[in-house]
């Protein structure tokens, strides 16, 4: 199973981009996606941007991740 993580592009430097993942910024490979610009919402897998997504998709995915994180925290309390 693969997991793609949603993020927001902060800066584009050639074939690399700085992407913000909820306060954590990483430099990732941007070679696979054309016309990338700051403010774009993306999915990153294995250190590479694999797709641009809409703001609505970003919010939906982030909400699911937040719910999963909350559920895992509850399990740790048990």
C-alpha cells in the first residue's frame, strides 16, 4: 500500500519544491508535475510530488488525516 501526503507548495526551485506539510517543510522532487507554483496543493509520495490537487481535495484529505491522528492518539491512551 502506498501513502501520499497532502501539502502546499511554498517555493519552486527548478525540479525541486519546498512543500509545507502542516508546519513541517521539506524539499521534494517536482519533476513529475508541470506548471507548479507556490500556493499549489499537491500529493507527495516517496519524496516526489505525484499530483496537483484542488483546495477542496486538500481539505478533505487533511480532515481524514486529522481524524486518523486523533483516533491513534485515543488508542495510545488505552
